[in-house]
């Protein structure tokens, strides 16, 4: 009796077909992931060169907040979302967090961002303390004028190792304008439309208050699927 032999050619064709179908499926799933309602793929990620950072500098994932000290939603984000992100991912060495200034609220945004940049220049380690302290000063009635030179220098003065005299001189000399303009460049480059805007590597989170979406984007990046 003749035994039917499997043709090596047919076998190779079959394997190729299976691999092709799998590859197409992967591409389709990948597209669904990166173009879901929760996130938008940007194709590139914002540079955090010369930006204040929190966490391990070489963490595998970078989360950038585009924010404004005058923006009430940014204050709320810092209170309600950031602490979870910090304990889940920043303190565990998985995420480097960075903040880029957005100047959507006129002169007060400009003043706040300049002083924040000067604090960072003087003492990078003091930056986040100042960042938090300044948001704490934002009043309920956020439309009122509250970012004044006196107030902001007072806030900076309470932060460790900040020379407020130097701060005032540097402010008068426009010593932070370049850094503020660098941030404005990123806002334009990434077409930031609202504050806060949260980016996880090269992905923008549609709703910054959707912590699950932020988590999913980070986990995708950690697993190499981002
Ligand atoms: Ca900056």
C-alpha cells in the first residue's frame, strides 16, 4: 500500500499563508489600539530636553503634562490623577514625568511659567516643590488675578534653596524667556489644544482624567505594543 506523502511545497505555502494572516491580524489590532477613542497616535514624542523631570531619568516610558498654572483643570489633575500615576509608575521606576508650560491664560501664565523655569534653573531639585506650592495658591475663583510678581516670589521664597533676589533680577532680565519659548514651540509642534494634555511616549490621551486610559497606554508601552 502506498503511503500518501505530504508535499514539502504545499507545507511551505500553508505556513506562509498562516504567517501572512497572523501578520495582517497584528497590524489591524495595532491600528485599533493606537487609534482608539481613548488615545491618538502622534507618530513622535515630545522632547524633554531641558525640562523638569520626576522619577528615574532612564525609565522606559515618558509621560508629559502640557499644563498651565492658571488652569483649574490642571490643578484638579494634579490633585486627583497625578498622585496615582506617581505611586503606580513614577516611584516604581517605570515612568519619567515631565511638565511643559502652556500659556493659554495671558500675562499670568507667562509670569508663572517664567518663574517656574527660573526656579528650575536655580535648583532642579526644588522645582516640583515650587510647582505644587504654586498650584496650591490657585484660588477657587481662578479667573481673578492671583499670579502677581509679589505672590510668586513669596511662594518661591518658601521653597528650599531658592535665592529670591536672584530670581527677581533674572525675571527682570528675561532670563527664562528662551525656555518659555522652547515650551511654546512644543505646544505648536504637537498642536496642543487644551490643558492639561497628557502624552504617554508618542500617544496622546484624549481624556486626561481617564486614569485607566493612561494606565493602558503606559502598560502598552512597557510591553512594547505602544
Ligand atoms: Ca519648560
